[in-house]
C-alpha cells in the first residue's frame, strides 16, 4: 500500500526520532533519511512534506551538513525547518545566521507575531517552548516574514507563498506542550495530509514483508527477553510464518527474580509460542568475569547470545534467520544508520552483535517506538501483563550493576528490584511510571543495625516518566512510598544498608546507569 509520506532529513539531532514519533501519532506515515539523501530519490517518492531536523553543528562551519543543491527550487512540497533546519534555511535562502551572545537552552516564552500564519493556527499568542541552540537567525531571507519571537530572537519565520516554514524551538519534545498542535498544523493545514497510517495496516504490511523475505520454507529463531518488544516481534512473526519460527528464551543469569520460569510458562500457555527455554547463566557469568566497562559488558553479552542462538539453531536444523525486537530508540542510541546523530551507547540488539554470525537478522519493529509497539501488541492479542511491563534492557541486570558481575551481586539486586516493583504495585504506582528499577552501586558505607556497625552496599532507585524513552523526567514518587521501599530493602536484604533515589532527567542523564 502506498501511504502519504512525510520525509524527515536527519542533521544529527538526538530528537530526530521524536519528530517521527509525533508525526506518526497523527496517523501520518514518515521516514527518516540522512541529510545527504539523493534529491532525485526524494522527488521520486513524492512526499507530502519534508522536515529538516535539528543538529549539533553550526551552519557556517566549513563541513556543516547541507541539503542537495537545488533542493528548495525542486522539492515541490512544503518544508518545515526545526532548529538547525531553520538556520540552514536562512543561510541557504540569502538570510544570515550568527552565534548567540547567550546560548538559549530550556524553557522559553514565545510570542506569536502574526495571527495569519497557518503554522500557528488556532493556537494562543503566547506559547511555552523548549529551546536548544547557540546560533540564531539575524537576517530573514528574502520573501520571509518573522512570525514568532522570544525576546530578540527570531523564533519562527515563513514564506507562505513557497510553503517554507521554520521554527527555532523544538515542537517535538514534551517540554513544548502545544508542539504537537504545531506539527499537526504543518501536516494537515499546510501539507494536506489525511492520516492513513494505523497499527492494523502496519501489521498487515509487515506480515506480507516477512513472508516475502523468509519465503515458504526457511526457518527462523526468535530471541525472547521476556519484555514487550521481543514478545510482540515473536507474535508478529508467528502470524506471518507460524510454526517455522522457534522462539528461544535464554536465562542469562541477569533476569529479574523468578522471571525465567514465570515468563516461560506464560509464553507456552497464554501465547502458545513454539518456545525453548535455555539456561546459559554460567556461560554468561564466565564471559563477564572481571569485565567492568559498560560497553564491553554489552558486547560480551551480545556475542554470547549469538553463540547460544547459533547452537540452538544448529540443533533445530536449517535455520537462516534470527528475529530481534529492536526499536527506534535502540538504534538512535547505538549507532547512526541513517544520519549523523551522535552515538550515546551501544544497544544489545544493535551495537553488541559480532560482525560475523551465521544467522541473518529480521527486526520487524525497528522503525517503531515503545508506545507504538504496545498498540500493535494489543491488536495482536498480547496479554496486558506483558504489554504493561516496564522496559528491560537486553543485557539485563548487567547494566544495573556498576562494576564487575558476580552471581552474589545479581542475587542482591534481584531482591532489591523485586521489593521496589512489589511496592509500586502495592501503592498502585506501577502504571504511573514509565520505567522503574534498582541499581547496585560499587559503594559501601557505614551503617548500624541493632548494636552492630555495618559496612555494606548501596542501592539506587530509578523511576522515570516518559512516552517513548527519548526524553524522560524523574518520577515524583511519594515520600511514604520511598520510605516503605527503603525500609524493606535494608531490613530484608543482608548486605544492603543504604538506599538512595535518582532525581536525574534525560537529558542530561540516560535512563539506565550504563
């Protein structure tokens, strides 16, 4: 099926995937392509509109990313520039961009100067917006008018006749409360989109793609982690090729308490998946022995997973493919495959795989965000007890134990994490946070229990609110809840005498500690 298409040219912003998510929330299909994507290909695909993302560069730098020569004259579709995209528009179309005296970062009050602009139609004349820039437009291009300002800064401009629009702020982030409406105006009022992309259509199209890719006879193994992503990927694959998929659920010794047994039972009895349970915990502990660096942990775990999958695939016979539940945020935080975004950390599903392996990859959810996956899972009949689970990293508790990994440390963290999650349910707070977990720190401190001095380990509690994991804020959990969790952990777990709560947001921190 040919969907109406919005193309996003990626200039390296960490928020580029968020732009895509906001567009898809409106039921409009979009794709992200690198800024150097061939103009002829863009024209051939006939997008309804093009969005130029933000980016870390300055447009006046010698090697700054640029659009193809002739882009503005030939594109024939509305264009929206965001942050770097706005500055690039200004520079390319005869305006001027200069360094700001003071870098504008964070919340700002924006005033709309014109009531006639379609981009801000039906919106208040004053908006809260999120800024992140060190340069600004100092001279408008010919034929453009300024439509919004924050103080002396040109915050929005447009040439309505040419259907070229630009904003200095980030409408895609949650910190711009009405940013969704700004993007909606661009999509529907300016680009004329109708919104023809749904989860049901994604399922139908992906099933067809999988069947064409795998063919009628080839067999597939699917790596299950117990989380939402891999489970939805497995159910989608099962719909496409049935019993030719064998799911492998590996106990790497780094799962949450009792998760291996409980989840294996759910996979078999509720989802009726063709699944094999493999206990390889000793093998994983062996490759992680004395490994401290987070990147090396991830790569060691990824390589060992492939070893296990290869071995199991050999037993099954004639297996060609490995299915993984890789998502968009996994990709953007690991390695830039589509643009120039800066790598933050390797993801187990992406950066942790060896260069050579015997199985070819299928990643049916690679273009999706977590909330999209949950919607698709619901349409596929995946139980709520899996769909509402908090995200869990592929490397498991290895990236929640700072320092080297031992079975004793894993056991401590499993107990603490179990108490944290139990109390979230007891206080009816589990669904109020996007992700919550405990972290074992390489820190010991003095404590007292009864009449005895203790010198034991520290647990950090982490809970965040988010929609898709690209940005997150620390959850304002009640003090009485935190007191209950801390009291249980320090009294029930021998070896822990201190509990702290992480109040860092993303950015600047990541959600996981490693």
